[in-house]
């Protein structure tokens, strides 16, 4: 015998979510992750839980899907900031961060270059994401042996977006 909660009931019955698709819990979710009000605060959304309530009456499960993106955003340098690359001890200026293509565009002298976004994240990022609430982890320090591969991009052509 198993107790059926409100999320379990929606999973069994199904329904259409506010996005217009069938509810996630019916389609692909097997285990429910707890979603708290801190998700609303982390994502800088209006502090009105009623706007983010699913058809089960609880906070929407899809808010938990974006948690990793917000953790990653906090660990990346801000646009316009200057950072020092370990490769050649060069100082560069961050111009753009494109999370969809996983690219970070920066300026080194007169050249505009791009690199994989993951190379600018701290060493052991996956460990940080799993244990985000820990304080003073050594995994925040980048390794001295890490190098950042770069590609020079010609920004005068429209092919830069492909």
C-alpha cells in the first residue's frame, strides 16, 4: 500500500501544463525533486508563489530543471570584467557569455576570441553543482595545469553565428 500525494495524482491522471504541453510528471519524471521558495529567489522572479504553482497546487517542477544554469551563472565571470588567463598569464576582458552555444567571447588586446564556457568554470564544477550549499570547498580553485583553448573568430562576417 502506498500513499498517493497530489503530485502522484497528477502523474497518474495527466493534464496540460501552463506551457501547453502534457505535464512533465506524466511524460518523463519518475522521481519528484523538492522545489522550495528559494528557487524563486535564486531566479530573481516575483515573490508570488501563486504564479509558479502547477496544476497539482505545488510549485512547478520545471523550476528545478533550471537550477544548474543559475549555479553556473554565479560561478562565471561577469560581462565587462577583466580576468587573468593561466595560459601565458594574459589579462582579457569578457565581452559576451552565450550559455546556449556554451561559448564565452573575450577580447585579448585587439583580437576578439572565444572559448568553451566550461574552461572558465572552476575545477570540479559538477562536484560544486551537486554540493552547492557547502562553504569553503577547495574545488573552487582552478588547477595550475589547466589551459584554456581559444579560437580566433572573425566578427566581421555573418558566419560567426553558425
